[in-house]
C-alpha cells in the first residue's frame, strides 16, 4: 500500500489559481475513453502546514483530492481524506467499480462559514464543493440529451467526518449504485 500526502495551504492554492484543481487530476483534452485505476492507495491532504497564518489552516489541503474522467476501471481500497474541496470529483465517468473507496474530512464551504460550527456545516447553501461530487461537463451529445456519468457502482467504503452538506452531490448521473456504504 502507498500513501500520497499533500502540503497545499489555502494561500499557496489561491496564489497559483488551484481552487478548482485536484492533487490527482486525470482529464484528457478530448472526449474519449481514458483510464485511471487506483488500488491500495491513500490520498491524504493532512500534511498541509500553515504558511500564511491569516488564511491557512493545518492538515487540510486546499484543493480537490481526485478529479477525473475515467472509463471501465476498478478502484480498490482507496481512502481520500483531508481536502478543502471535493475528495472525489467524477466528471463523465462510465462503467466503473469502486470497492472500498472512502472519502473522509473533505468538502469546501464558501468563505465566511466556519467548519467548526454545526449549523454552518449543515447549511446546504454554505457548501461550495461536496465531499463526493458526480457531474457532467460534456453537455449535449448530438441527440439533444445531456451526457452524464453512468453505470458507476460503489461497494463498501465510507463517507464520513466530512465538512459540509450535502456529502454526496450528483448533478449528472444515471445507473449509479451504492452497496454497503
């Protein structure tokens, strides 16, 4: 097993324009099948240190954990944790299986909200990025329909200790299944 730990404070992310970037980003420049398979691999933002005491916070990388478009892949035993952004962001992913893929302590609220205030954490209007985000940026696909993530199966795993509501946001998906989560 391997662990990839990230040190990306908010001040560094903002200075570099990384607010919508992920630590692991897998997107092709064209719309075609592409694969990202992960097995026995932890993705962790807890190495983050304070560089600017006015805006940084320790132990939460200010980026998304994994942002990808993947097709026909299997992930096994992949914990993603401690990101001020989506822990897992899937965009137009198809025919994938996620075995024990977990997202912990992730999600981003809008500026002005407090991650330690239960009322703010529970407020859906405060959430900028959900811990698990499934969507489609592809848009219309010739027939006038909107394309979406499809045939994704999640077995086991956990989504817990996350920092905003809703924990799971689906904006473009069909035939998505969760078992024993």
